[in-house]
C-alpha cells in the first residue's frame, strides 16, 4: 500500500466540509500529522474547536456556513477560493466532501424538513461544492474524496432517504472519476460502516447504535481513506466485514436486498429520540 504521507506531501491545501467533529475532524488531525506543511480550510457551522485550532494555528482556517441552505455552498466555496489564491497560491488541493446527516425511522420521521435537509446537504452540496472547486482543481491539480457510506450499497428501510443519498454519492463519485480520467485529479468514494462519531445522536438514533464489534474509530476511517487515495483507488470500504457484506449486497437483486435490509433494520431498531 503506498504511503499516505508521501502522497499528501504533493498537496498544499485541504478543503474539508464537516471538520468540526467525527471523520472530518480526523481528516484534519491525521492530515496535519502526515504533512506538517498542509493548510486546512474547514466548512461547517461549528468550528473544529480550540484544541485543534491551537495545535494548527494559522494552518487551520474555519469558514462558518450551513451547507444545507441554498446559496451558502457557492458563497462559502468562493470565500475559500479567494482566500486560498492569496494565502496558498500554488500547489495541489484536496477537496473532502464529508458533511452529512441522517435520520432514523419510518419515512418521513422525524419530519419532511429533515428529509429534505438530508438531500440538500448529502447530495446537492456535494455536487455544488465539487462543481465550484473543479476549475481550481483542474488548474492546480488535486484530489476529491466524497464520503458515502456502506448504506449506499443498500436500499435501507428506516434510513430510506439517507441510504439513497449515499447511493447517489457512491455512484456519482465513480462516474465523476471516469469523467476526470486523464485530468490528473483523483476521485475516491469513501464508504465507512458504523463509526463512533456524533452522527447517530444527530440522526436521533441514540448512542447504542455505535457500540459493537463492527464499530470503527474515525481516525482509522480517515487513515484508510488517505491510504486509498495514495493508491489511486476508486472506492474504499474500511473494515473487512464491511467489505464483505457490501460486496455481497452489490451482487444481489436490489429488491431482495431491500427486503433483507428492512427485516434487519426492524430487528435492530432502537427507539428514536424523537418518539
Ligand atoms: N458515523 C458513521 O457511522 C458513518 C457511517 C457512514 C458514513 N458516514 C458519513 O460520514 C460523514 C461524516 O459524519 P460523521 O460520522 O463524522 O458524523 P458527525 O460527527 O456528526 O459529523 C458530521 C459533520 O457534518 C457537519 N454538518 C452537519 N450539518 C451541516 C450543515 N448544515 N452544513 C455544514 N456542515 C454540516 C457537522 O458540522 P456542524 O454541525 O458544525 O455544521 C459535522 O462536522 C457524513 O457524510 C456521514 O454520512 C458516517
């Protein structure tokens, strides 16, 4: 496996969405360790926090924004790019589309607004952010990591909108990679399984969802992704068991998979916070 540190040395800046917690924050922490010269731009509502800010100093720049809102993605992308052109005018750029939210329950629980917010943040913002950054990436060279999910392989009941949003990210990333073949821009779809972050609490699923042998840590997920980017892979599913069931799920007829996933989700169902 190629060394992710060596590969990251070829970038001058990382633009990450959702670096205020979980996997996004781990990308910043790990990236900063692997390449002490890298500059980070984070886009999310909250900042990544005092600890990481004092550690990275001027290398970490937070652009506060709500990427689920119409107009905010373009505004934030323009602000980051004009800052980069002045502060880091040369070198490759790694864009990590990581911000994402879910909801657990029968559609449209907890409400239709949340379902639409999932589409706006997990789908629309990823397409718009990538579109806004593409001319800069083409000019300076770079890479794109889109954070999908193992659920992107399954039509999953109780997470219908979320799993479909991640299926979009997965398929879109793989096709985008082909569109950009020969451009020098790498595109990777990252499909984590259950990872111990704030995600489940935010999705109304309760902390119980993140306890188990299949649960991964966010720094482990970020490391696997950076190694896969270094190897110029199209897709990475961190964790052997996750790799096995997604490979199997991708080969079965969708109708069967939806039924199996529905049964499983019903059995695993925990009381959502909103009930
Ligand atoms: N945890 C898992 O088991 C798991 C599994 C598969 C895939 N994923 C995916 O991994 C990615 C990261 O999630 P995580 O697990 O690290 O969860 P997390 O700890 O809840 O982090 C989610 C990040 O998304 C940002 N975000 C949420 N709403 C936003 C908005 N409106 N505008 C801008 N940023 C927003 C949050 O920042 P602010 O709140 O500060 O805005 C936060 O930094 C997501 O795309 C998720 O779907 C997670």
